[in-house]
């Protein structure tokens, strides 16, 4: 196994010698030592180390922070800072260099080894992320769909060539401008200006369709009928960091073209679903590897140590991510409708991570599942689809936060029932009730229940909505129970 090469930058000779001795004992190869920033950069160029241990306070006009910035930006070498004390200003400068870690003086062999191992492990991953980001930019520039990316402040960060052609703006001209100045659209029939879809996508945290009657007006006044959507972009912590506008030219005045484009859109969404499932599987495998190696690493640290505590937090996050990836891959994998008998409560517990994800951090999800709710007969994928869409509706109607309570129960419908259940066949049913409580902006979100009710009706079920304006919205899902008579 190749020994990692390390460069030591420390202006105290005794400290530098102590670090070198400790590193060699741990099996690392020290290629050089330097006492000044200038010498450090020169020796880094000559020796191409895998890691630099840098004293944050170096004597001379150039300190360790400046040297670290040069090594990271120009040579791509990770830097771990050595520091006994640094004021707030120096630490703020140091953070901007994206250090691979910190070692506090005086240090022991264990803390030195931990910092070095983590830095050496993390750097290749960061490099792969940077490379993937470059490939993503290249891919966006080569696709046929027009793409405009924005930051969280709705300023344009990236446009590909089709977007430049449809808007009349170049990437250089649009960068940093508000997206509403670049993406100007009007209603095809009325000619009135349409609202900014990016603002709505960022505000509601969900994808927004551009509709069938939107015309983009280029900088030069050219009008093009378009179709597409705006979606929020999130980082690894789930924070919204921007939005993406994806659209293409479409002639909706021609019926055949309209149908063809809708078919293409459906095909593209199906492909995106398969891609999401594949990514979820691979992501789950990666998280499992992190957990496996993390558990081995934890055994090397004493119980109650700070390192072990931090690693426990990391392993917990990996476990949650793995559960979410597993649920997503199983959800996406379901294709053809296939009615079967399954436990009603199991659907809710099997979707808990996905439900929390689509509902958002501001919505608290509570469950009250009756063990006697039993089994129902339906297509499980259809029910999961309905539940996820209703959870997304909670986010829409409670933008300031609230509670989504999911309860289950068994229900027996007697013959001759009247009212909202009159058209259901008498017999046993399993019921799921989703109740929204909080600062409701609306009762039943527009367009939420129509398609979902139709999906449930295919299985002989029903979706009912009960609203108290501004206070409570409850969706009740009725599905036939899996009795011997109904299933066998």
C-alpha cells in the first residue's frame, strides 16, 4: 500500500521534529518540512504531497492562511491547520480556504492520526464532487432542453445554449441578474405578464408546472410558446439553495403536436423516475459502506471521547439517509398496477422517511396507528403515491408549519348507508385519515384530490375531504379490507 506523503509547515523546529517523528511512527511518509509560507509553496510544488500540515501562524509577511489558500486553489492539495490559538478574524479567513481539518496544540498521537486519516479520506471525495459538478455543467450545456439555474436569491447562476437562444440573453450577460428579468413570459391568450415560477417554487418548496399557455418573450422581442417546469434545488442537508427552470419550445395550437409533447413529457418523467430509483440504490450502498467503515473506526476510539461522539452522529445520519434511499428505491421500482393484500399500517411505517421528506421540516408528522386496522386489498404503489401527494399538500397549505397526523382504523360499512359513503359496497374497510392542523392558507389545495380520488376508485376505495376553513383539513382513505371473501 502506498504511503501517504505529508509536508509539515511549522516555524518552531522542536515542534516540527516532534510532528515528523510521530507521523513516521504512524506509517506516513514526511517528504519535507518548511518554516515559512514561501518555502512551503515551493516544496509542495517539488514534492507533490498528499497532505499539508500547516501552522496557522507563521512568521513573515505571508501567514499559514495565505499559504493554505494558494495550495488549495492552485495545486488542489488538502491542508490541515495546526493551531494553539487564533483570533476570530484569523479563523474566519481560515474557513474560507476550505481546510481539511484542524489539530489543536498540544496534540497527542491519537488526535494527529484522526485528523490525518479523515483529511486523506475526505479529499478524494471532494475532488470527485468537484469533477461531478464540472460534468453536470457540461451536461446541462449539451442537453436540448433549455435550463436556467438560480441561487436562493433568485439570481441566475447558469444558462445553457437552448436557454440563451429562447431568452436572447447570454450566460455572461444573465449571470447575477434576477431571473424575472431574463425569463419574461406572458399568457398566450391574454397577453398579460405571468408570475415568476421560480419565486413560487422556492416559496412552496415543490415543483411548479409552467402550464400550457405560457409564451417566453426574448430580449429582442421574439415570442416562443413553451412548456416546462420550475423545481427547487436542495443541498445535502435538505436546505433550498436555488431553483432550476427547465423548458422547451412547443406549438400547442396543433393538437397532434400537443399530444406528442405530452407523451414525450410522460416518457421523460418515467425515465427520471427510473434514474431516481437507480441513484437511490447506489446511494444506499454508499451509505452502508460508510456505516460499515465507521463502526470499525469507532472501535478504535474510547467510549465517551469527542471523536466517537461525532462519529456516532455521522453513523446516525448515514442510517437515516440509507432508510430514505431504500424507501425511495422501493417506491420507484413499482410499475404495473398489481392489487394484493397488505397491512395498512405497514404502508405508513414503510414510507416514514419519504413522507417527512416531501412534507418538509416545518411540518411535524404524528402517527396514531390502530393495530386492529388489519390488511386491505389494493395496489400498494397507488396508495403510496396518494399518501406522498397528500403529504406534499400539507407543505403547500401550511407554509408556516403545522402538524400532519396519520391515523388508521378498521371500519364496517352497513348495508343501506347514506351520505358520502353511499356508493361504497357494504363490508369491511381499512381507513387512513390524514389531518392537517396549523396555520392553513387554504382548505383543500387546488387539484390535489381529483386525480388521487380516481386512483383509489380503481381499487374500490374512496378519498373523502373534510375541511374547517383555517383550522383543519382531513383526508380519509377507505380501502376494502382483505377478508377471505374479498381476497380469496
